[in-house]
C-alpha cells in the first residue's frame, strides 16, 4: 500500500520539534522521497489504569464509567504567576493550528494541547494511556477498534470581550471525531497528514478522490462510542490514535468560518489549553481551560498561560540568557557556549530525538555482496570518536537502528551486547577472510548529499577505514534531488540517510524502512526471518515480548547480515530555567505542558 510522502524528516505523530534546525545536518527535504507503508497487526483491549493492553479473544463490552482519577498533587512552593514563555522557530513564518494542516514544531505542540486525541502517549514511558477515550477494545481479527469516550468534556472558546474561557452548550462526542477524521481525509482539505490514516478502511481511496466519505471505516455508534475499521490488523494503531490527525474537530465552526475557523475570535477546542490570542507573524497565547476535567494521564494544568513567540534560533538563545524565555532548544553550535558555563550547563538536559543517522550498503555490488565485508566496515568505525571529532560530542553512538526511548525499543541496559561496536581486530580478521590481498578489493565509493556535517562525518569514517582496514574509499557528494535520483536509479556501494518515524513505536522504524514489502531501504537486501520477526512483533500485545523480537531483528539487520551501518542517534539539548518544574520527553519533541509548573523564584 503506497503512502503519501511526508513533508519533513521529523516525525509527524510525536514530532513536535520546536526548532527544526537543531537536526544537525538532516535536510527537511530528505523525507520527501521516502514514502512509507503501514503494515502489520494485534488483538487487544485497554482500559484506563492498565499498564499495557491485555490479549482478548472476543470483543469486550463497553465499560462502566471510569472512577475519578488519583491525581498527583502539585509541587510545593508554586509561583503566584504561572506563565511560560517559549520560542517558536522562526521569524518570517506564521503559526498553523488547523489539525488538518499542521506538520511541524510548535504548531503540533499547540494543537495537541488544544485538541486531545483518542489516546495519549506518555512522554516519559512511551506507553499509551487514555486520552479522550477512557478505554478501547479490538475485535478478534484485530481490524475493528472500538473507542469508549469521555462524556464530560465540553467545547470551549475564549471570549475576547470578557477575557475569559467560556463553556459552550456542546460536549465532545464520537461524531466530532468522525467528522475530524473524515475532514482530514477529504481531498478538498488537502491535508498533508492524511496518509497517517490510510490504515482505516476506505481512507486512501477517499483521500485520492476514488471513494466517498461513507466508504471510510469510521462511525460514531453513539455519542460515546467510536468504531474504526482497519484494512488490516495493526497493534500500533493505539499510537496513531494519539495523533492530531485523529482529533475531534468542530464541524459547526468550520462550516461557519471556513479557513478562518482557527482565528482567536472563532476557534473552539476542548483540551487542557485554549487559544486566547494569535497575533499573526508574531506570537500566540494559550490559556488554561478550566473546563478540562483532568485525568491521570492529562491533568488539569498548573501553568495558566503559555506564550510562543516567533523568533530565529540565535535570538531565542540570547533571549533565554537574559530571562525572556523559560525554555529553549540548544543548537549544536551553541553547545560550545553552554557546556563550559557552570550555570548554563546545570540547566542543560539532553533528550532523545528519535532520529538516526546511518550508512547503507548496496548488497548487490562488490565487495559488499559479502556480509563479512559489510560487517568489517561497520566494526572498523569508532562511533564515540566519530561523535567527538566530527560532531563536537553531540548525539549518541548507535549500535543498532531504532533509537531507545520509543515503545518496544531495545535499550543498552537491557541488551548490553546487542548490535555492533568498534572492534578493529575482528574487522581486520573478517576482511582478511575475503580479501587477504587488499589490492583485489574493487574501487569503493561512499555517496552522500552535500552538507558540511555529512562531509565531516564521511571524512572521519574514511580515515578510520584507511587506518583500520587499509582500504581507500572515495567520497562523492551531490545536491539533494540528484542524490535521491542516484539512490533510486542505482544506489552506490555505500550511501547515507537518516530516518525519523511518524509515531514513537519501533514498528515505524524497522517495519516501515526494512520490511521486505516496503522497498524503501535502497539496500537490495531482504530476509524472510527478519520479516517474520517484525510481523510477530506487530501481532504481540506484550511489550517485553515485542522488544525482544525487535532486538532479534536488529541483530540480523546490523550484525548477522550487516545490511546497514548504524552510526548515531540524534539527541537534542534544551535549557530550562531552574524555577520550571517539568517532565522530559523521551518520545521526541512532544512535551506535555499540562504537567509543568512554575516554582517561586
């Protein structure tokens, strides 16, 4: 099943990057050619309070109303003024807060605070928790998901005249979700994120103009029950259900105001925050929604007001240092200022980005048609040294493909021997088995798209291969479009790419990129054993079991068959003022501001 090409390499579901230029060499265009396919399955039911879904053989009945959640008490010594000031990249652009049109940075963050999805992925554990759905169940064949919704969440608006949040007469219903999903799929909407919903029966045809809205497998059975029928079983669909692409939308407001429905004097929403003010090309303010009931996974906010101001990265960094911002992303160049400064260094936190950087082999071209040669070239790379020398000590050495942090991802702590690491002796021994006479190795070219960062990385690795293996490798760079054509038409012996998933589940790393049905890896490699592991992991509802299956698959990909060379996992640095009490997201750049607070200072 073909999917619509993504707009940006930073993932859509979680990816709410505040400053995309912090990607450290990844071009936004790099994903334009990486169309992806959704695949594979599970059968489960989930109820509020459960740690993970439990396998069911039959449909579970609608649950009784959930008990009042046990809420975590607010931190002590709160400031009387609960205001948070943030930067949104960049000057020269405006915000976009229509759920059908958002795809980047602060826009995604704003929409997810105003429009809660059916589920909510915990930013610290990556586990899926209740959002607007208090529970959900899945049919025995894994294709019908039934979400049981809260009935106590009203649509609200900010009254500019009274300067207060007002509750409307309407409550959020399953029909609002049905409308929102079908609006995003409607080809007239031209939603960039519609492809995320192609798992839904009839969705792709409707979005392509070949079907109708009535053919889409989304139906409000009653005000509190939403049924979604999928084209195939997909155990990761609960993560997709967290997406703003599956949020409820106010049909009556959109029909009344069309493209202007998101203006501050028109918009209605229902999440923990509501839009108060939007000064175009300047700033946007969200305020606490007092009518959000608060749940264990999405509590009532403590912070009363959040202001995002459009500004360039360099300006934001200076603004933070002068006290004008409460949190700011730190670009790679600015780390040289932050790390030696004791005060700034104490405010720095490094978090995963769920983006990787790797080299791939064309496994049909000698000398890399032999897995021993491929593994030798991988083991000859000293990844920590590469990061220190070429990347100024940023990012984390990758021993396999999928970054730790997302759901079902292996970790170094759990799998200390998994993957590949620097082993020069073994690298030489492996190459000696195939090419004891190095002069018999055919000429080798490493290709990459033109970038200062890519060039520095390639030159560092080129030197390692020469020193450790005694092999000279030619470097070849080209512009992005030309480079993509090269990969599609005749991938060179070695090439570079980065990957970021749509959602924070390992399925979106391994299955979408390397499953034999996708065809987007440019390696000309496939493995039936590898594919079977991915399929089994997708069927399973046991997170520990899925993690182990993915670990086995990673071992095949990077060690046994060595189809790629994992190099590093991106990280992101953020400075936070010491008076801000906050959580730190492990699922990319998706923060949950409703859990933050400002302490006395």
